[in-house]
């Protein structure tokens, strides 16, 4: 029996399928790499923005500290100091000699500063970033956390 050769043999199709598969794999990996690079770029932008916001708040807190330091050194009486400090929008406890103020960093965090006056000298007790907490943000039920009950 004589066989008639087929036009378009399957020998060429195997290598074509392999090339298509390789191209699909390369395209998929290239797409994933682009998505990963874009995500990293967005994260880097948020980190830069957060750093800029923090250092702007830190600078404002240092300026307020300089003003408070001047008031403490220039005031003759505690009453005079308390009156001048109220103009700066800071909290002052004359009994303890504690001065505190808050500088907002962004919507969710603030820089809280606590100072103490000892022997007519100003000491930094606390200089820290705290998250803003709004107890009414989630209503009366609070944060929807799973309790383990089915």
C-alpha cells in the first residue's frame, strides 16, 4: 500500500505550539514584573509622602518647642508663664510643671510632645507618634471582629 503524503504535516506544528507556549509564558512574566514594579513605585511614593509629613510635623513641633522655651526662660512668675502658654494652644499644668501639645501629621496620626519644667529648665519627657483613635468611628458595636462563634 502506498501512502499519500499529507500536506501540512504535524512535525511543524509541535515546534509552533512550543513557541506559542514560550511566548505566553514570557508575556505573563513580563506582565507580572510590570505590575510588581508599579506596586513598588506606589509604595515608595507613600513612604516618601509619610516621611515628608512626619518631618513637617516634627519641624512645627520643634518651632513650638523653641517658643515654649523662650516663654519659660523669659517669664518671671508661673501665672505669667501660664498666660503666655495659653496663647500658644498648649496644655499646661502648673502643679506638675507639665506642658503638652499635639502636632497633627496626617488624618490618622499625630506627634505628641510632653515637656516638664524642672528648676526653670525645660526637659523633653515624651516625643512620639501616636495613631489617632476615634471611639465613635465604628458606632456602638465597635470594630467588627470575629468572636469565634459560627
